[in-house]
C-alpha cells in the first residue's frame, strides 16, 4: 500500500512571487514539514505490513462470500419444502435426541422463516471441543435432515468456520493470532497516512481527488488509482481495523479496560434461579467472532420441574421477544434464556429469562438499555462479521476486500516502477530518505511522539513493531554513515 516518495504532483498553475512579498511567505508550512515523516511511515508500513494485509484481505474476501456459499453447500440441511403445520419444538428436539442419543441438547434455533429448518444444538463427542453438533430438523415433519459441526454465535458451519479460523489465525492457534492483530494494528495507520498524503497533493482539479486518471499505463496513473480508490475505501478500512482490535489478544484487553473504566460492561440477562439481577454478567451482548466465540453449552441439565420449551417460547413472545430467536435450555441452577438474534437494521436483540417451573419471566434485557459503548461494540463486531445488514453487509465487505487487494498490488507496482533502469543496476525503488523527523518543528514533534507512545501502549503489536523498526533503521543508518566515512 506504499505511495512512493517521488510521486509526480499534478500540474498546478505557476505563480511568480511579487518582489514585495514578505519573506515569511516562503517559510515551510506545517504540512510540508510533516509530509516527509508521514511519507516515510506510510512507505515502510505499507511495504512491510502489506503481506499480512494481503493475507487478511484474501481470507476476508473468502469469508464475506462464505455466507452465500454456505447456503448452497448445505442447502439440504438448511432448507425444506414448506408445509401447512409446524410440529412443536419439543417434538423436533425429540427427533434430534433419537438421532443422536449420546449427545445433550443445549440450545435450539427455531425455524425463523418459511422453508427453513430448526437447528438443535447439542454437546457431543462427535465434534471437537468448543463446537456444537447442529442437528437440522424439518419443522413440518419432525424428520432429521442431517447434522453438522457448528461454531460461534452466528452458527458457522464447517465451510465458513474453516475460512473464519484461517482469517483469524491461519490455523496456527495463539501464534497465528499475532498475524491478524498485527494487520489490524497497522491497517488504520497505513490508511490514514495514505489519506493525508493523497489529500495534501497539489492538483489542478478537485475531480482528480476522487476519480482516477486515464491515459497510458504509467507510475502516475497507478498512483492516481491507488489514491482515489484508497480515498473511497479509507473509512471502511479504519472501521475494520478498529472493530478487529476489539477481540484481539493484546489490544482487546485494553479495549475491555477502557470499557470498564469509562462505561458499563455489556449487560447480560440473568437466568439464575433465585433472583439474580440483570446485567450481572459481563460480555453477554457482544458475541464472539467465529474462531473466538464460545462453543457449545456444556453445563449439566436442570433436574427440577419444567414447563417445556414451547411454553417458554410462548412466555418470551408475550414479553416481546419473538421472531428470529435462540433458546438456551435450562442447566443446573438456571432457567431458559430466549434471545432475539435478528441483526438486520433495526436490530432486534432483546432477551428474557424464563423460570422452567412455571414459565414466568424472571428477568429481561432490552437492547435499547445497553450502554452506548456496548451498543457500538456489538454493532461494530456484527458489521465486521458480515451479519449486521445481511447480504448488503457481506457485499460491502467483499468490495472493500477487493479494494484493499488492489491497493496493495498498486503500491508494490509503484515501488517496482521506481527501480533503477540502467542495465547494470538491479533492485527495487529507492527508499524514502532518513531524517524526515528533523524537518518537523519541536513544538509539533513532541506531541506527535507522546501520542505515538500512548497509541503504542494501547495497541501493543503496533508499538512493539514500530520500536523494532526504529531500532533497526537507526542501526542501518549508522552502518551506512560509517561506510560512507
């Protein structure tokens, strides 16, 4: 994504300074002092981090398309011919239990639309730890259509779960998560740096700011495409970076600390039998990304009187929780939890806890009552995962990932086009010269250094890698000066 340091500025009207013009007019502006520093940071960040961003972009594109692919690959399990009468949920659960007697039912996702199957989630030795066995039941016949491993709060099936895990950690576990956090940590820096460089360029018309130039292939035209597409994509890239950091390993801890310090934790409905208050548990509203979210519910089943799931769903509907829902069955010391799962705008994410003894509502939680930070976190994560606005969200993510891939390729192309062309000289384009920070006034350099240190502490992968780069760059500069001497 690096913009080269020898970019040719667009033609601009030349003016002859008046002999009487004050000497101050020739003094460098703040931007002219900052530009070499921003350019150097953007160049090297893009050059070194671009491979990680390219991996994240390609896997993110595959993930955005996996939602629709999932509907095709698993159509037999997900869709059935619509019927006239729907069997009770208890009968559908019974069919799932008969098909998998060794498993324990933990939750149910009732059919939310005509022709959709009911998903009965079970803890089972058939699937890996942290996953649930999803048994798909025809709601019109109570026949089992099949069973697949299910992962995460959005119920990712094997295809999407594999792609999601690859996007998150390259299937390398905790070590692999460093790759995705590094990419998310630097993406907003590269994007905003490129935005400043593109806006700060001289140009004859404002149109060239938004629309790429035409003409024969050249470094100038490549830069025009790189800058214009980057301008359109910058907002989405920054938002992806920020939302990705919310569940990262290191920066995510600081995000949680920030939330606890300046806002209330994300509330969760209390289903504890005996009258616990709502909002007592953390993290109930912001479900995890596939590969990071909780797996199957494995608490021991409740053993007291039970009005049944059908009565519990009726009680929840009477309390205003209906439509697309997920029902968690009672476990030891807990009642039913019925949650709305409609992430379309406007979202429907209310939840209630139902007493299994008599079907009364023990507690309720409305999404409207979430703290503002919790609402933004939930919506941001859902948008990052492609479930906030459904298909529109997924298409927007796919377009953004295609844009990011092109930005990276254009950046490397510009670097290649700047290489020396003499027959005896080989290599890539010239790097941005050292010493850019010396051109920045001290009154501006000190606040920038303080802000960088603060951001580096809050986003550790950014701070550590930047520190390593500075040390390595200083060492290389020292070696170069000694050789020149």
